[in-house]
């Protein structure tokens, strides 16, 4: 029964999600919802207190998509949308675009573009980001729509159920076909960056597969078990194969002015159904030129 409910038997009507519910006493309705859809008890209580639950006969309606206050100034440059439904939005970010502001009053970042997209499409939504990419890393990022989706996607992230794969171009020939880099990451006390450290760092694991080799460079696919700040950049630098273009961690910019890193694959369990949503983003043009030149 769970499979059929998850796949088909729900609808979104404005602010409300509607689904059939079994003929059970009202006092155990939440237990059924939690078992079927891992519904958070805290959100259930919040909806119950605000009139966000309507149960009549065998149809259950939950107010999962209320209008939310808009706090960001809209940027009208449209984001590159790869996937969108009532629960989440996945976009392909270009290198050079900040994900969010880092200074007071700053605009023009990806979250401002998302705010503009919501405004243009009539969605009164807060911008709820689930994970981030460095300014000069391109690729896929997921946003939640509403509190329920954010709770579920944050949970998927903690449980490492959101899989992210990256394409990287690095200096030097990586001899291994496959490998794993493990090393705790912490602040560098001498420079404004991060480093592999034995004390005080956060555990980090990066898996890699070598896709191609050239005379002085390699093309890798990377998969993360953790999501530390600058994790890929630090780990690759630690094994002597810094990203091409990544000056901060030992790379050179003669072939590319920024780090050659692209988040090309994102697999996300859907917040409501749990089914895998698989999204891919082609290499941006500057990385395609790099691949054509050497590989």
C-alpha cells in the first residue's frame, strides 16, 4: 500500500496537499502518517494548532505550502532550472556566481535569482537552500519549497542519502583508477583557507575514479561521503593533484581562471515519495574546452 500511495495517490491544491487516508480513529491518524511518509511530529503539531489539517471521511488535507514572507530582493536573471515541483527546485549554477550574499546589502547572488523566479511564477516562497557550492564551482544545487520539504531534505543530507558527484580536472597524472581520500579538514592557522589536519578538524571522505589521463593532467569523477567546506579542493591538494585553476590550493591558472570543478550529478530522494530524483548537468563550455584540449 505504501508504494501505491507514494507514487500516485496525492494531489496539490493551492496551499494544500491532499491524499487518501484509511478509515482509522482520528487519534492514530498521525501514527499512520508518520509510518507511511515519515511525517515530523513537530510539524504535525504546528499544523494542528494552526488549522492546517483537514480530515473528512477518507481524504486528508495538509497545509504544507502556505504563503511565506519574502525577505530577499528579487534578481530577474533566470536560474538554469533542471527540476522543479511543489516540493523542491534543482538548478545548475555557473562558475562565478555566489550562492548567497556574504556582505550586508549584497544582491545578485543565486538565492536572489531564485527569489526572482518565485516572484515571476507567482510562488510566495522563502528561499530554502539545502547545500552549497563554492562561488567558482559550477553545477547542481537543491532548494526546498516549504518547511516539510526542508525538514526532509535536511534529514536526507545528514543521513548521506543525497548523492553528489563532481567532475574535476587536476594537475598531474593520478595513477590509481579508483581511490578514497580520508583526512580531517580544519582551518589553516597561517593562511585564509582550509587544510588536512590531525587535530581539531572535521572528518571528511572523498572517493574518486580516474576517467582520463593526459601528459600532465587527469580528469576525475568524485563522490563525497561528507560535505566539508572546500573538501574536494583540500583533499586533492593534499595528495599532490590540485584542481586546475585553484590558486588557493596550489593550482595554476594558465588554462583556466577558476577551479575546474563541476557538480554534474545529483540524486535526491523526493521529500514526499522518497523516490530517487536523478538530475544531470552538462560540463560548462570552459570545461568542455579543457577536456577537448587534453583528453
